[in-house]
């Protein structure tokens, strides 16, 4: 991983069937603890908590980004 705790994703391949886990990379993960992912209603964004130092307003902040499904 990239640091303390990283977030990973997987492509759903069918009911109760998932592909290999993939690290979400440096746009989400840092050398800090990135944790507690959530998919808010609407399905267009992805949120998580992080104690990253590069863009922090305090001890642990909420971050979000547009959710993009990647082609295999």
C-alpha cells in the first residue's frame, strides 16, 4: 500500500462474485490513514476519512471525489 491504511476496490463480476482487489492509488490513498469508504446516495461520488497532512483542516477530515468505473 501507500501508507498507514489504504482503500481498495474491486469490480463486481456477478451476484456475490468479485474480481481481484486493486489499490485505489495516489489520488485517494496517501502515506496517512485513509479509511471508512462510503458511496453516498446517487452513486456519483465516493467519500472517505483521512488524516492526511497535505490538505487537512484538523485531525481527521472527510474527502470526496467523483466515482469512476474503470474498464477491465
